C-alpha cells in the first residue's frame, strides 16, 4: 500500500489537489504496478512563513 505525503508552501485549489492526486496515483500504477485503490495520498499546505530557502523565509520573497 503506497502512502505519499506532498508538502507545498501556500494554498492549492481543489482542482490542483485533484490533479496532483490523479497524477501520483497514475505514476504509481504505471511504474510500480500499484492499484489505485491501494494508494493513499495526503497534501499538506503550509504557510510560506513556515518554509525557508537559502536562509530566508519564503514569505519574505
């Protein structure tokens, strides 16, 4: 049973989340032979102030 956790900085629309879930599910089916009904995906939307890159918060860019 695949479990995939996607973390993103900022918010996604419901449509974007659906496309991400469908794409990951299809990839696991095609590459690893994992059936869609066995694939679990979570999407964590984190505030940009809680992410940093190169020593700076993403909310500062």
